[in-house]
C-alpha cells in the first residue's frame, strides 16, 4: 500500500502494534507503539529500505547478583535483538540511522517513574553512541505519554505527545506494571526429557 500523503492518524490504522518488551521489523507496513516511561528506538537502513522498532522499560535486567543473563525484555537485549534482526535481513550497521522516543514521567509510582524514564533515555543514547549508530532525532522525557508511528520503509516517524489523562495513565500504568512483573519472574526450569529410540 502507498502511505504517501495520508495523515498520521490514518497511517496508524494500518500499523502493527509493538507492545512493551517487544520489537518488530518490516519493510512494508507501519509500526506503532504507545510509550510512558518506556523508550522506543527506531532503526532504519535507508539503502535497503527496511527498519524496526522496539519498546523497553528498563536498560538492563539482572536476575541475581552472580547471574549475567539479562532478560530478553530489557533494553540491552531489545536493542541487540532489533539490530541483529535487521542485519540478518541484509541491513548494514554503518548505514543504520536511529530515532528514539519516550522516557516520560506520566504516573506517580513508588519505583520513581521519573528515574526509570531518564535511565531509559540515557541508555538509548549511550547504546547508539557505543554502536556507532547516528541518532537523527529524539523526543525524550517530560510529562507526556507518546504515540509513535514508524514507517520502516522510509525511516519517517510521527510522534504525538499526549496530555496524560486518568484513562491514558491507567492504561499505560497497567501495561508497564504487567511488563515489569514479567521482568521479575524467574524463567521456568526446562524439563529434561530424553526419549530413547
């Protein structure tokens, strides 16, 4: 479909939604997400015309003092998974461009949503610098939630700051709490089933 000339609200209707802790790549369909204190990073290869977006809540997640396995839902792995998925599709790291959004302070919480958002924004910037990927634009922090619609085939991004009302804050808070709960769960032990033949 040709999305040229369509308003962002119409493009959003065709978008695949990216939930907290997820990432997607595409070369044809728009991708969208709703952010509170979470951050989304859009990566785009302008030559291949393919891109992807992720949505993470915490920069990294360690399950225990001596456990070096990060949760697949953390920023560390969300960024690596998105980058690697693009490379597998033929994208080249030196060509990649980034746009990043989120880290807002929209809900009061005992976990200090302000520091979570700020940590997420700082992590995203530092990760991109470390990987040598240019951050072309960003919209971080502030008292807003954000709706992000990414066109992975052109690199264009629409970011709408949303004044947070009680209903929006409740939806975002519920999604972020559910996401945070998954980060705290220990992985289920794999059953060692051996079948002899």
